[in-house]
C-alpha cells in the first residue's frame, strides 16, 4: 500500500509547502500552514490514467458549429450581462455583501427559468421552510423548481443528475463541503476543491451551474483568487449604502463581454428589472447648477446617460486636493494640466472634486470632454444648459479625439430629450439627427467656447 504524501497548505492563500513553517512563504501569514495528506498514485492508477489519456483523442474545431444554445434566466437584464443567456455546461460565480439580495435574485432566476427546464436550488444556509417562506413573499410558484437543503456536495450533484436538472444553483459555496476532504466548510481547501468538482460536473453533464459566494471586507469574493480563475463568469452584486438600486457587474465572462451592467430595484416583491437605467442617473435638480453635465457612456452594447459633477473651490491651506469618485484620479490630474496648458484655465490654487452620480465607476476615455466642461463651469460659476450632453476623448496636445459608437450615443441622447451635444468632430454624423443639434469640436479651447 502506498504511503500517503504529506503536504502543508496555507488556510489563507492555499499555497502549498513540502514542510511546516511558522510563516507562509507565499502570503506571509503566521501559523496558517495546516497538514494535509494526499494518497500517492499506485501503478494501476497511473496506468489507468495513461490509458484514459490515450483514449481522449483531440478533435478538430468546426467553424460552422454554433455550440450549445443559450437559455434565458427569465430576467432580460441578467441575460444581457451573461452575453445572451446562460450557456449549458458553464459555471458562474456571483458575489456580494451580506443581505444585498444574492439569494433573492438567484431564487427568482431559478423560478423564472423553469419554463421548459428543471432547476435545482441547493441551499446550504436556509432550511426548506425558510426557502418556502421567501418564495411565498416573492410570489414564486416555480412548478419545475426543486429545492434541496443540503451541504454535502456529493448529495447535491447526485440530486441534480437524478432530477435531470438544466440549471443548478448553489447557495452558497462557503457552506458546501466535500466529505473526502478533511477540512471544515468554508476553508480554503474546501472552497477550491468543491469549486473544481462543480466545474468538472458542469463540463461533463452540460448542466449550467451558478454559485453564490460571500465577499470579504475588502470587497473581493472570499477564498483564494483561484475560484475566479476556475469559473467561466464572475459577477459582483453591488449597491450604494441606503439605496434601493442594485447593480450586477460582470468582471469576467468567457462567453460574452465584460464590464456589463444589469440594474435592479429592491421592492417588497423582490428585485425588479430597471429597463431604462438612464432615468436613475438623470434625477437632476430642478434648477441648473454649475459643475453638472450629462455624458453618454457605453455599457455592454448599449448607451447609458450619466451625470458627472465637478466642484472647484479655492484652496484654503496646504497643497491643493484632487479627489475623484468613480473616475481615475490620475486621469483627472492629466486633464487639469491639459486645461491649464491648452485652454488657459489654471486650477493650481483650487481644490478639485469630481464625482459620477449613482455610484458607478467609469473607465472609458469618453468622460474627458464632459469633465473638462464641468470643471470650467464650476470655476466660472456658470451653469451649463440642462439640455446639453457631451462626450469625447482629450489628448495631451489639446486635441479632442472621437470615441467608438458616437452615433448610437447621440441617438440615445436625442431619445432622452437632449437638444445640444458637444462631441468630437470625428463623431459628427453625416446625416442630421432629428431633435438634437450636434456641435463638433477639434480643440479643448473650442469645446469650452461651445459648451460654457
């Protein structure tokens, strides 16, 4: 009989070491190495692996094969974030703060997707009575929905196979454990091995798996980052403190675009989709205020109107402050230098604050031009027209550069009732757009004259 191999695994970062040490050599944590035993592969097992490897012949790709058809989650906003729906055999991980509504969202998805498919909702945190109470509160019937209150992974997978499930929801991965692993539920080893086993299960059976994961105080999904590498899609469920609105953000998606956003509002009946999210970010003051402007951002295939705010205040003491919420602070500093050099507007003796309304984070360069207009408006204490919208990238030499999908952005602005748009000259459409005047600019100074 082969003697088991002894290894030491860090319970903080899952790094392995051949010998025990007081400090983990990978993450630096003290007294975090735990002893693990792994049986050595016998000659028969090694031979079996070789035979299996020989039998698994590579196959050629068929360019005309569209692959397995996606199926809807029942929520159009969530389908769009996934890239058009769930892919059979895919594994998705969704994380969020406690109480934000992860279980509510996935229970609604499980109930909505039961049209012609069987769904298994495995809850390791709540009993059947508690899940039923939540379902009654949400008004969920779910004829094809099966609920299992279980924490043993083997039992959950057997139930999914026996029931012919098309979708398996695991709530949550921190409560699930594999009986073959000598570690408590939620330990790094359990999280990694259970997730890897779920991935193998999904790929071999074609059953889509959605996993709920808790997040740490830093906002990352609890457990080693290897969890995010194992799965096909990673979504974060976010919300501002005290807000009814919830945002599902895709940070990884092997079957669609990343950085997609889905908007929901929390009500007594659960989460409801927000089909026109621009309305959330355009709740402006009744009277025009200096430093406020609306831009057209781009979100996973659709334009989104968002309000940017800037505040310029004369410095009282010390060094001037540069604060950016939802924007890149380094890019804000660069834009201030461009504004001083190429437009003659110096803010060296002023504190500068910039904010994206609604708690969003924008990482596209189309925010450059509207941010400069908002800064100049706040400095001069002159409000911009509420019917004005802007977007465009600004270069270091003071030129205003076009951005992608300019015409689609303008159509969305006109649809929302905006009358004037200040955009790069390269984004001016060949044919006029009804209801909106498009002013093309090529330099920063020209843009400020056209907008402020």
